[in-house]
C-alpha cells in the first residue's frame, strides 16, 4: 500500500511543483502530457545510466534483484510489527520506572 502511495506521491509532487512554480493547468494537459513519453525516456534513461556508471556490478545485480520484491506482499504481517512495538514499549517503560539495571534480570533469564 505504501508503495502505491509513493508512486502517486511522485506524480502529485511533480505536478504540484510545476503549479507552484507558476505553471498553468492547461499547460499540463496540453504541452506536458504531449511531451511526457519522450521526456520520460530521457530522464529515466539518464538516471539508469548514471546508476550503472556510479555503482559496481555487484550493487547493480543486487538492486535488480530487489526490484522484484517491491511488488511482492510484505514479508511480515502487521501483527508482528504491533507485537514488536508493544515489547519495545514494555522494555522502555521498565527502564524508565526502575532503571536500566532492572533489564539485566530479563536478559539473563528470558524465559521467566
């Protein structure tokens, strides 16, 4: 879900920045949309080639491998994150009320 919001945010920020800079809305529908395919090829092509120039082959392969993971579902469900946050809250609350040394017994005997 956040990835979709990110992609939408890119377009909103781009068009919003154009309008804030003094661009007219009718220019977006006419000139900008007409130039969009060519400009996209230029901008994306230059960005990708600059990435190839600036990185090692290992980094490029790892990045390409991670691109497929962008469209897969999340690795951990929401409940796991909520449980982790609640455990962290308990730890910090104990440390704040009884001090950091109170955590030592929990670390040494985690089953109790």
